[in-house]
C-alpha cells in the first residue's frame, strides 16, 4: 500500500546500512580489541529498534486506514438510506 511506503523505505535503508556496516567491519583491517562485541551489538540493537518502530508505525497507519475506510462506507450507506 502506498500509505506506509515511507516507513518501508526507512526500514530498508536501516537494513542496508546495517549490512554495509557489517561488511565494512568484516573486510576492513580494524583492531577492535576488547571492545569488539560493542561494535557488533550496539548497531544490531539500533537496527532492531528501527525495525520495531517502523513495524509499529506501519500497523498504526494500517489501522487508521481501515477505520477511515469503514467510517466512509458506513457514512455512504447511511446517506443512501
């Protein structure tokens, strides 16, 4: 649906950014030392947070769309009668 296309786009961008980050970390010759888990866990948690927020916003938009559609159908039916 075109209604929540912007949220899907933001979700895809965050997914691509996370995968690009992992690719750069894996290919690059970085010495992360003892902080290596933080360089993996923190971006993953940020990606999960973005995905969760986008899913919540998509569901909210979908719910509002169907409520408005139901209301318009009800108003149209009442106007016909």
